[in-house]
């Protein structure tokens, strides 16, 4: 199978699930999307090289696909050695599959007084898949597990994530900032 056929098949299968009738709610959709993404990241032989390039100045988010109806997007998330995100949310469902290397996700919950409480840490290795959403827990900080090598995960979100207005959190001050991530241009 040529490289792009695997991604095309993933997109077609996810589309089929999203367009099925009755439309699946998130609790039905996430396990299915998780399974499909697990199949996609099982083998690291399909992602074009131009979507694997790191940047010494920060992690990169290459757009691989946006559904014409904005139902979902697929992103190649490329970590340089030691890079990490701020604490952030997504505001839509997301499924994260590890393709190459490894990453660490540290989850946080918001307590009644507005402070943040650590809710566990998970390391994803190739083939593993994690989920986020406002329903199941949406706030985390993610980092490259490795200090000396590039890691790549494939993210799928329930919207055109590059255009979604979401939030970063400063755990010390409790301040919240709105941001829109955009996508890394492909050279
Ligand atoms: Fe995230």
C-alpha cells in the first residue's frame, strides 16, 4: 500500500462513522475513532517526510486533512527534543495516536475554587492512543518524552482545530488566555 492510501482510508472510515444514521454521540464515537487511529499508527510507514520535520524553536502542527464539513481534522504533531506545550484545552473531542518516539500527557482538573489539580500522567509509545474532550477531561500539558530525539503523534479533533478558539492556563497565577493554534505551513 502506498503511504497516502492509509491516511485516505482512515479519513474515509471516520467519515463513514460520522455520517452514519443515527449520528453517533461522542461516547459512541470516541471508542471507534480510537480504534481506527490505533490501526493508522500501528505502522510508521505512511507519513510523508514533509510532515515529519521538527523545528528547534518549537513543536510543529502540520495539517494533514480537514473535513470539508469541518467535522474533523487530522494533524501531524512533531516534537523536537525536549519540547513541551503549555497547559491547554481543546474544547472539542480529540484522539491522539503515537506514531514515532513517545510523549507524556499530564492531565489537570479544575476544582470548585478554580484551582487546578493534577489528575495523572500517561506516556504514549508507538501504537498507543489517548482521548481528550470536555466530557472526559480536556486540560493537559504534553511533552516529548525524549530529550534527544524527535517524536511524532497524529491528532484527530472534532473540528478544524487550527481555527478553534481555546485556552492556555497558567497554573501558578490561575490566568487563562485564549488562543488559536493555526497550522505550521509546509515548506
Ligand atoms: Fe492537547
